[in-house]
C-alpha cells in the first residue's frame, strides 16, 4: 500500500506527542515528509537559544525541518514536497490560502476543544479558567478563518476539580492519539462526513496575555482556583503586594468565609496563606516571590521578616 505523504505542522509538547504517533503507531500507513515548527527562540536573562523538542524529534528521524518566521516564506520549498495531506496541531501561525492549497487531499487540524467552543490558541487553559467540566478534541478541516472549518470528529474528556493545564494536556494528548489512530485514514479517504460548525455557538480561547495571568480576588474562590490551575505550570498566575509580584502555583478552597475585602490576607498558618475572596477563603499553598524559586506558603508562618503579613491586601 502506498503511504500517505503528510506535512506536519506543530510547535508544542502536544504537537511533539502527535508526531510520535505518526512516526511509530502509524508508520505503515503514513510518511511524514517534513515538519514545520516555530523558529528557535532566545529566552531568559542569558538569552540562551532553546531548540524545540519537536525539532529534535524530527531531526532524530531524519525528517526535513522548516522553521520560517512566516509560513508563506517557505511556500516554494513546500510545493516541491508533493504532499497528500497537511496536518497541524498547535503550530502557532495562521495558514494563508496558498499553503492550504498545497496538499492533493486535505488540510486537517487537531484542535483541543469541542468546537465551536474555544476557538483560538489557548483552548486548554481557558477551558479550566472558565470553569468548564468537559472539553475535548476536534478533528477538523482547515479553512482561511481561525478554527472555523467543518468538523469530522470529536471526542470528550472530563475536567476534574484538581486538573491543571499540565494534567489536562496529558489527557487530551491520549485522546487525540487514539482518535488519529482510529480515524485519520477514514477522514483522508472520505469515509467520515464533515459537519459545519454552528456559528451561533462560537466562543473563544485566544492566546493568554499578561493581563490574563493576574488573579482577580473579587471573583469566587472556585473561579480563582480555576484560574490558578488553568495557568499551571505555564505561564503561572500571579498577584501583587506592595508592588512586588508573587506567582501563585497552587491553591485550595477553604470552607471558611471572611468579611474583609477580597484579596485581604486574613491568616498565615500551617496550611498556608489564607486570603479572602468574594466567597470562600482561598488557601495559597505554593507561592513564588519575584526572582526566587517557588516555596511552600506555610513557610511564612512564624517568620518575623515575612513581607507577607495579615491585614495586607493582594492586588
């Protein structure tokens, strides 16, 4: 049987795991002829160049790699590949029509939400932040409008009360891999009928901005917990106190309710730092002062030099 020639586009940990599936479980049916990912970036104070793990994986399998700043810049090279299918997963760039027209067969995308819910680049984070109890994977047709193409197939996963962005990513990877193994060839061979999205039910999960990372203490304790979990372990929610930034890694919801203004530190004890919200108190369990490593918040209990004191208000 002639293998289907796929151009894979992806840049994230999620993408890397999907590529692994194509290169292992599906290697008898699929040939990944090239991988397109975001360029290597300089990060941190030392401006070290970080090579994407998906690039390392492709390199280990002797697969051609493209890392254009703009995907259209690679159009001429991609035309020479004579591909059957483009498959994208968390690539990070909008694909113009010239790219969408490259494959002989289809342009497919793996999107980590139950479309038309949470179109955009951060659907996993927003599913938790918004307090949803269910999300999933959509295998869809790509068009020149963000995540608006027809749907081939969807699968669901439950979001538990202790799920973080990291744990939910892992759940969704397993689901996406299973869906691909069972259905990718069926979609390519037109054995699964596509269904248009309901534009009246569209919501968005756009890329996380810095302003989205800040905790709003005027929300309910439940939504604050969702916010912290949805941003862990990247980029991590934060709050400020006396103009100092504190990243909040982990919280718990207390059964107690306090009268002070939301954001007020009402106690520091062996459980952690207790903060008033619109509803129940929040217990900060793990906190990270600016420029330092994260610590157990209970370490502040009994500390005389502690800059975090009862009565102060997180902003």
